C-alpha cells in the first residue's frame, strides 16, 4: 500500500504502477511511500480433491473492483502480470485463494 510519508496506506498498487519510466528519482519517491505489502497465493490440492470438475477464475490479490462498475478482481489484475489472474482448468483440483497484508514498521526512505 502507498501513502503520504507519515500516514497509513490508503490504496494498493502493483509494483509496475509505482515505477516512473525514465525517472529514477520519481520511482524512488514512490517506493519510499510504501507502507505495506499485499501478498496473494493460490493453493492447489491433488487431482480429484474437488467435489466438482469446474473451471474457475481466481484473483490471488483480492476481489476489489477498479471502479464501482468494474469487474471483481480488476483493481489488482493486469494482463502484463500473469500472477494476478489465474484461470484454473476443470481438472478436479480443490483450490483456495489466500491474501494477506504485511505492514512495514520502518520508513522505506531510499
């Protein structure tokens, strides 16, 4: 999550959204405002562990919408980052998406 220098996170961005192309100082300034990290994982069981064979779409970084009319998961998903969306095949595996947040205690001044 990013925030003003002395506050708590008010939004979450992907790492590619923090980088300012061609501006190292701007990129460093953005990274210095990072106050927390959001980590998402998709856990997968063995074949046959699910009760049904259905294809599903998972958003490991959460279901937040990019706007009030956006689709679930669109806030953190990107076609440029294949880890933000996973279209699971109908292979009979039980899957669970897990998201957690780590708050950084120290200023990340670079």
